[in-house]
């Protein structure tokens, strides 16, 4: 799509909408080679809203949050955060591709937890959590440590400050990763199948930490997950994706208990065993 | 034994020169290795290309010819180096080219998830490199750097050919003056080079051990 067309879309959009939604995907497409992963996604997330993305693998759910974290560039369409285009910059009335400076400014509002934790192996647990607050937010070492210790206590790892990631279990690593993202105080947190790499007995502790977090903060959350019970407990809205498109969405009770589309029915039946 | 007692004091000044050349060119080689290694991963194509030309030129031609070029041919263009400086420049640029490959491949060996995590934490490009990637890559570089340093030490013997009075040069003079010393002279040379190499071998081994903490995949 041409930039001119994107501009029109952006201008056509209702102003009220722009002010309300924290994150907005407008006709966003993503292609990897010949493979069209997202086919014109339209999705808005309100401040504080918890949205679970479910769907079979390859349905595009991870790509949706990776584009918001600026790890993947949309092929076309516009993503806005706080009303500002993420991947584009307004120069006068024109939208031009964003530069690193623009991306860094908007990234302040976004945080992410990964499937494979991606902790920094050469740093202690405490430093994993204080590094970005010190170097990115410019907090003093004392402030950053206080914030980090507080958060690590909350996720139950206050006694592991001086340990290295390799000394922790998968569940503990993922809890550190959550603490590391939360201390940056983003407006929206992205969770990318955060329990998929864990042994089954460690899944519960991580989900509990996220549930607690969802209850006590006003951060918006986008959760890509295969845990249907968890989605029901945490999410305000469940979005079912199929083949790069939203097939069905609504309240967890509607979506998970009264699925309308055949595809969602057959998808959910696989989780009922 | 008396022969050795006679030879060793005569060779010792050469040892000092060899050590000086070694230290100076290792320092230059490491600096060049980092600059060129990072430049080969630059997001600017021109920077990558220019660096690639340098690396392939210095890896693809003989060190001896490079030494001769810098010492004998560059004066034709008005650039004159002392034998010591010419030696350090040639060795530093040559082994810096090899070292840049060590730096480049070590950086590329760090899993992409580390970069993604540091983007998610909103670090700048330079912060990602300095705080996250390089500290981990350094540990991967150590064995490669150690090998290069030992290779460089052996390479220093070539500087005798551009009139620098290093260990090899001193030995050759003594051997020339008294051919019956041929055997003991080369025994002494062999031992001296090995003695210099030993701390390099053990030093790198120790560094590797110290740095192995927390290297495992997070």
C-alpha cells in the first residue's frame, strides 16, 4: 500500500477513537516472503484492557505483538500507540518511515515477555532487572535497585538477587523476565506464549504472577496464549485468530463457552480433553 | 654449557625487542580487530564493504610481503616508517584482520533473543552492543584471540628481515659469525619463543575459565 493511502486512512479515522484506544492496528498486513501471515488486521486495545490472543500456530498472533514491540515491521497498514503512528512519522501531513529516535520514544510505552525468557546470562538477577531502568530510564542505582527488589519480591524471587539465570528453573527465569519488563512501567505489556517453554509443573507459578499483576495494575496486556483457563481468568476480551484474520472475538465467557464459528469450535475442542 | 652461557647474553637484547614488538602489535591488532569487526556488522553498506576489502586484502596476502611494502615500498609515496613502527603496523594490521573475523563471528554467535530483549527494554543500538552483546561475545572471542596472539608472536620473527634486531636477527648474527654455534643458537631461539608463548597459553586458559560463569543460555 502506498504511503498516501495510509495517510488517508489515518485521517479518516474518528478523532474520538484515536483518543480512546491505546493501541490500534489499522488494516495491518504482514508478509514473510510469499507467506501472508496477517491479512489486514483491525484491532483496538483500550488503556488497561487485557486481551488474550488465541488461535492455531501460524495464525499470526505472535506476529501481532512482535510488530507492536517493533521487532517486526508491518508490510503495510498503520499501528498507532497513544494515537501516534508507531512505524511512521508525521512530517507535515505526510507519513514517512520512522527512524530509530521515533521508535525509541514510542517504545517507552511498550514492554514484552518472551517465550524463551531471553534473560541476560552474564548478569545477576538483580542486574537483569536494574540494567534498563538505570541506562534507559536514567534512574539512580539506588532508585533502580529499590524498584527492582520490590518487584522481585512480588514475583517471589527476593532471595535470588545475586544468582545467575542459569541457576534458576524455567519458571523462576520467566518470573524474573516479567519483573524486568514491569519495572520499566510500560502502558502495555506483551506476553508471547510465556509458558510454552516451561515444564508443566512450572506453568502455574508463572500464570499466577501474571494474574496478580493483571489485578493490581492498570497496564494494558496482550497475551498470546494456549492456556484457555488462564485466558478466561485474566482477559477482558478474547480474540480468536485464524489464517491471519480475526475470526471471532468477545468476552471470554462468550468466546470460550459459546463459540459461534465452526473453526473456533473445532479449535477449542482440542483443549477440552 | 659454556657455549650457551656465551650465546644467551648476546641474544637477550633481541628478546627485549621481540617482546616490545609483540606487546605493541597485539595492542594494535586488538584495537583494529574490534573496530573492523564492528564495522563489518555496520548498518551502512559502504562501511561494511570498505572493511571487507581491508580484511580480505590483509588475510589474502603474505605477511612478509606486507612488511616489505610498508617498509620498502611506502617510502616511494613519501611515507617513511622506522623498522620498529613498520613492524608494529604490519603485524597489527595483519593480525587485526584475522582478529576482526573472531570479533564478528563471536557477535553473530549471540542468540537473536538477546538483541530482541534489549530492544524490548528500549536500549539504544550502542547500549545493546555495550551492555548485552559484547560482554557475552568477549567470552567467545578469548580462545580465538589467544590463538591469534601466539600466531602473532611467531610472526614477529619476520621483522628481522626489515633490519629490526629482534630475537631471530640476533641469533642469525651469532650463527653467521661462528657456524659451529648453529645448533645451540637455534636451540636457544626455540626455547625463548616457547617461553614467551607459555604465559599466553596459560593466560588465555585462565581467562576462559574465569569468564565461563553465566555463559549458558538464559
